[in-house]
């Protein structure tokens, strides 16, 4: 029993010494400088996985793969590189070198599985990796185009990634996860191969077709859309004011054919509402149609008005039309009259004239009377215009009909007229005339 225990202790110590004396050893590690992406094999029957390295090539048949085997072993060692031959399911010689470096690199590799075996002083280390040279070709075109939409068409070719189960030599297809996108400027407009693009741009526009996979390999093609559509747009210099209201319209349409613009000026909104039951068509609400590039329109009468612009693009095989309405109504203000209650024609440059403010008036007559009811001055106009944002011209400068200065005191006025809104306007009352003494 004692001898058995001694022998057992001796065996344990021997095993401990043996394990302790075996130097620490790490395996080889294959890397792929310059690879654009990587993956892992999925062998159905073979245990373990191998790395897959992908290189983006420019053309089919390129051989740009690179593998590097690294090891912690120092001193001279042999690197044996072999390539898997799926025809006979064996690894065959590719390259060998003996070196003191801690790595060995092989370049210009075609698709396939590569195995490296490192030997030194009876020690052997093995590792494997697959290499694939990825490539795409692509093209882009526009196959249909009309006023409402056009169709982008992309095409591409690429190769499959095939690797093999090393225990059964069964072929396996690696999913590249191919995706497409169409880009306009910095905007992605579609992620399908042949998209239909609605609301075409009104200017020639370049579209970029990109085909790519999960390994960041890609091909890019471009096609230019030659626009056959127009986008109607315009601006105005004023939205409201006294009637007659003069409005300048600036045509800002894109890609319209010169001479093919139509401006539609509508009747006053209240008039349209009152007469809509008598309309046979929407055109009955239109007062006037102009074909100018940028017309100037005078709204003679007070009211609320709408305007629309129709722009046309005339091409060889189509006539595309776009219509835009003014975002808000143009308002020619209603009429009114305002009369001052005092003026001082003393030549000091302040309040020297009796002025009556009137707005959106068609006709106007102003009479001034003294305290005894005698008319001493008259001002009238049958077509009042040109006073937008200002006062009228001098109504009375304080002189009598004979040219003499009127005496200070109380005077009376009577104003009658017709506004450009069709309203009769009247105003009457008194005002004071002050003048410095001689």
C-alpha cells in the first residue's frame, strides 16, 4: 500500500514537471491586409469555421487577394501555403518559404481557400481562410418619360461567392446581400432596380445608380433626365392697396416655353359668388386672359381677386402643362373720404394747404363755402387716380376765386363722389382757417 502511494505521487509529480516544461505555444493567425469586408463559413458537416475575406475588384477575373500568416514563434520557421482544389477535394502546393520573420504574405490571390502550415523544431501550426475577389458592372437608363412620371432602369452583373464544405466538398453559396439605390444629389430617391419617379423635376437632372453589397463593394452609373415638364410660379409686387391698384406680375416659372404662358384674371370674389348660379362653366368667372411674359394689371375697382398662371413646355412629342394659383387674394381696398378740420395758409410750410384724403375713389367733387353759404372754391375730378399711398393734389390753398386771401374764420365743405367699389360717398362739415396777423 505504501509502495502504491509512492508510485502514485511520483506519477503526479512527473506529469506536473512534463506539463511545466512544455513551452507556451500559440497558433497561427491569418489576416487579410486591404480586405473590404469579411465573414465566416457555415460548414454543414465540418467542425469549426474559417474566415472569409473579400476584396473589391474593378473587373471580373481580377486577382487582388492578399493573406498574411502571423505567429509568435521566433527564429527560422517554414511557411507552407496550399490552395484547396475542389476538383479532387485536396489542398495543393501554392507557395513556401523559410524565414526568420514572424509573418508570411501571399498576394495576387484568386478566389479559393488557402491553408498555411508553419513548422519549427517539430512543432506544426495550421490555419485556413477563404479569399474572394468581388466585382460589379452596372448601367443606368431612362426607359419611359411623360408629363407625370418617368422610369429609371438599372442593370448589373456580378459573380457568386462559392465555398465548399471541407469534409464533404459540398458547394455553398455565400449571401452577398446585394442592394441598390438611386440618388439625386445627396437624396436617395429609390431603393429598387427600376423605380417610377413621379412629379418630374423641371430642369435636367442627373440620377446616380449604385449597386453594392454588405462587403462595401459597389459599381456606380449615372443617367441624365432631360426635362419635358414645367413648374409654374410667379410673384407680385403688392398684395393690396387703393383702387385703381396697379400690380406687376413676375413670371418665375421653370422650363416653360417662351410665348406659351397664359394668365387668368378672375372677377371680384363677391361678384363670382353672386353670379355663380348662372355660370355654365368655371371659365365664366374669368374676366381676362393675358399671354404676356410678366404682365402689369390695373384693378380699376375695389374687390377681392384671384389670379392663376398656366405654364406650358412644348417638346417634340409632348405638351406638358402646369398651373399655379396666387396663394392669397389681391385686395383693392374700399373707398373712403377724410377731411381735416383746420388748416393754416400762412406760408410757414406747415399745413399751408387744405387737403382732403380720399381712397379708392372713382369721381370726386369738393365745394367750400363761407359762413354765409357762398361757394368760394371748387375742386373736382371725374377719374381720380394716381394718389395711391398719398394725399390728393391741392384742394384749396386759402385763396378766393379772385385770388385774394380768405379771411381767418370758419368755413364749410361739401364732398360728394363715387367710390371704385360702386358706393356713393358724401362728407360735409366745417373747418377753421387760421392765419397770422399782419
